[in-house]
C-alpha cells in the first residue's frame, strides 16, 4: 500500500488541507490519506491549542465525504511530544514495513526538516511530499545537500492548488464575528459555531 499522512493541529482543519491532500493523493496514486491530529507538536510548545476532542471531531467531520480519507487519533493517545518519527515508526508496525508512507508538509516546513527529531532516520523511513503554490519558489538546495542520496529518493516537491487559507485567520475571523463560510467544510463551520470555539 501507499499511504499519505497529513499531520497538523487542525485548529481548525480547512479546505486548504483537504484540497492539498486530494491533489497529492491523485498525483502519487496513494491508496488513502490518513489525517493525524497532533497532540503536543514540539514547534508549538507554549501556544494555546484547542482541546483535542474538538480538533479530532472537526477532522472527522471534514473528511467523512471522501472515501480515501481516514482519521487516526494515535498521536492524541500517546503521551509526550508528538514527534513525526514516533508516528512513522508506529505506522510501519500497524501497516507493515512493505507499506510506503508519504508525509505531506508545506514547502516552508521542508526548509527546516534537518532540525526535526531524528531527521536522517525519518527521511529513510518515509517519503516527504513538500507542497507549494504556483509562483512560490523555495530553495531546497540546503535540504538536498544535508540528506544526500536519501533526498533524491524520498523528498518530492509538488505544486498544489493555491488556496490562501490559514487556521490562524479562521480563528481570528470567528473571534471578530466574521464569516468563515467557504473556508472550512459546512459541517466544521456548524460545529465551531455550536461549540462556541475561538471566541
């Protein structure tokens, strides 16, 4: 199998996440995309993150209409920080070592990949798909030099639909009482308003 992994706090999940995941699924002919809400991302320590039950439920609501999209709460169940290396190790145990894992990240995150926990082992363990938008040029030469031959085999850069949507902006719009329609799936919008999130 070929499984795409879409990680993040999903606070909230939005149409940009979904459009990117679907584009990557088709481009790499993946069998499914697994959305994994993060519990305690190392790069967001000290920041307030919405309760995990809300983020998990919004992710379930957002992905339910796509038969290729699945959701896992594995990081929410695990104690400690949410390291990608630990998640990929656990996924290989679940699906078997023959399954290829494709971790989907933004191009900006790829620039800092060498600083991730167990970065070299991680690149050996799975593929990275760095997504960027038309007209956005990111210099990956330092990344390719750092990881060497592993980068040529396991790091892929692709252009995906340029939906200019951010979770930060969505939270701010809700706080200000502005519309978030067409930024998140309708079910997610209804959930946010019903649960009075981000106020």
